[in-house]
């Protein structure tokens, strides 16, 4: 089986983007660590990032069709995108929503997620560890 880790807008800037909020680890650091953890557990990793909503929709549809579990950090699309909600529902994708920051402890416009009602579960506030905890949740159920 392959785990699909999908990252939305601005996450390519991780490491230099608002480090007080998001930390200094880069997206490549997170990919490297996930890759090691996946190899140790015998699962393949598909790791992707896009600044375009449509790419994420296509990738969610792909993962859903492949019955592959998804770890999704939608970035700011979390708070705006009915299309991502529809993609998860439409593709019957199994999605764990992750955030580096605790979105509920931040600006009120980050408190609502369009993705959460379509997600299996949500992990937020642990920095890169949010992704690794999500991987544990995936591995526990495949
Ligand atoms: C984020 C939180 C979002 O509110 C924000 O727009 C991001 C990153 C996080 O990982 O903490 O881009 O998803």
C-alpha cells in the first residue's frame, strides 16, 4: 500500500515562512523523515505539494480511486475550499487532516475547516510531529 501525503498552498515555503508559527523544518525535512518511517514499516510514500487547488483535487481523486490513505495539510484552503470537501466525499478518500499549528489557537478565520467534516480525523498543533502522528494513525488501520 502507498500513503499519499498532500500539501497545499505556501507549504513549499516551510522553514523560512513565519518560523515563530511554523518552525524551521522544511517540507523536505518532513518528507525525509516520513520516508524513513514508511520504509521501516514497509509502505510506499507518495509526497506532493501544490499551490493550486485543482492539483489537490486531482490528487485526492487519484488516492480515492486507488483506495490509498491520505494525509492532507490543505494550508489556507482548509478555511475556504468546499471543492476539497466535495473531492474527499466524491472520491470516498480516507483523509487525515493535519496542521502544523493549532488552528483553533490562532485568528478566528482559521477556526473553521471545510475539510474536517469529510476527514477521518484531525491532528493539529504539533509541528512536523502532526504528520508523523497521522502516519501512525494510518499505519494502525492498514
Ligand atoms: C496550516 C494552517 C493554515 O491556517 C494555514 O493557512 C497554513 C498552514 C498549518 O499547517 O498550520 O497554510 O495548515
